[in-house]
C-alpha cells in the first residue's frame, strides 16, 4: 500500500504569525493533529503538531502570544505519494516523529500520520465489514 492510499488530503495551512490558540482551534475544528506552516520569507514549509502546542502550553507559555513560527519544525522530512507505507514508517521511526507532509511537485497534497498507517495495516481494516442486523 502507498502513502497516497493512507494520507489525509485535508491539509491545513497556516501562516507563521498564527498564534498557538488559533492553530489549535483550526486543528481541533478539522479533527487533525498537524498543520503545515507556510512562510515563504524564511523557511518555506514547516509543520506544527498538537504535541508542539501541548508542550508550549504545558510549559507555561501563553497560547495567545506565542506564534506558530516559534514552535514549527522546519527541518522537515517530506514523503512522496508513491512511497510505500513501509518507507513512510521507516522515515517516521528514524526521525522520531508522527506526521509527514506529502509533497507532489512543489505543493503539499496531504499529511500521513502514524495513525493513518496503523489503520491501513490493521487486521480489522482488512476484514470484510460485518453485516448489520436489526
């Protein structure tokens, strides 16, 4: 199975000046665990995750004053849609992270998470759906 089969195609892109609270609200509303941070003036594409926000707030930082740029990972490993899930899992394991931005050409076309990969590998997913009884 390939990354394109598992990835979420709903990509939330925010700017570096979004506050952590704004980022958290947008991520929560979409029920996603990561956002792409786009800053064409400095680092290009980065990623901020729910863990980044949790760590900042947990250490006492003000989510209304802290910006995404201060908590964005800019040394990002990107995946390609044609990668296998094994390649994505290896990149995550090697890098110690749970999300990969999926690039096709110059743009982000998806995000694949550990949860996405597990869903695809789960035996329950491969089984036929149960017939509802009523």
